[in-house]
């Protein structure tokens, strides 16, 4: 299945994953069944069948919850949240990312939490939840320890959120900080 996926032959990948998942189910290998359900969801997503993709990702989440496989659950929740976001279902996307972030923090997966909190802030901004979005974005900014493009983009997004909240003084300060970071990184636009 992975070879087909690398070649963007998603229909063949889905068939191969489905066969492998049936073997995992037959031999009661739940973790493998869940992981293959995520891969089938990915294949369905790439083929444009978003409903079937969501069904497989939800099924995988249920398996991972049942067997208490948190790392796999985090990945499935993030993928599911991304799919909800793509379909502009921001409420469900927010629920998935909140849960993934909570599990990452509990597991002390700080790098992953840094990324999830940034994406969660983007979702919350789309929902018009600017206070909560700025909270998670500040969390992401404060966890970042390098002056790189990721930090500059987060600071720039914070400025945008502050402007949306009509906090122009702080927003302007964040825009200046973002501009300074971009300049430091050699962005000459």
C-alpha cells in the first residue's frame, strides 16, 4: 500500500490497505487495524471521498481509545481535524485539535504541542474565537526557542488576531516584532 501511495495510486493503495486491515482484524491485531484504517482514510481523502475518509479516521480513533494507544490517537485526531478544517467544519476541527493537544501536553510531546497549538489558533480564528485563539498562539510562541520562519509566522498571526480584537497597540507591536524577525531571517520583501 505504501508503494502505491508514494506513486499517488490511491485506489490501489486503498485496496491493499483494506486487505491488510482485514488480516489485522482476523488476527485481533487492533493497533495494526487502527493504523491501517488511518491509511485507508488518507487514501480515500486523496481520492476525494471525504465522508469515507472521516469514517475510517473516526473508526481508527475508537480503536486507539479502546487500546489506550495515545500517540496513534493523536495522529488520527490531527488528521481528522485537518479534514474537518478543509471542509470548513471548524467546530469539529476544534474538538479534534483540543483533544490532540491535551494528549500531547500530558505525554510531554512539546514539539507536537507547539505545532498543534498553532493550528488550533488558526481554527479558533476562523470561528471568531479571538481570545482563545490568541491564548493558544501565545502558547505556541512561548514554546518556540528558535528565531526561525515558524516563529515569525506565529508572531505575524498574533498581530492579525490582535487587530481582529481591535487591540491595535499590541497588534502593531507584534507586527513590528514579526517584521524584525523576517528581516533577521533575510526576508527582503
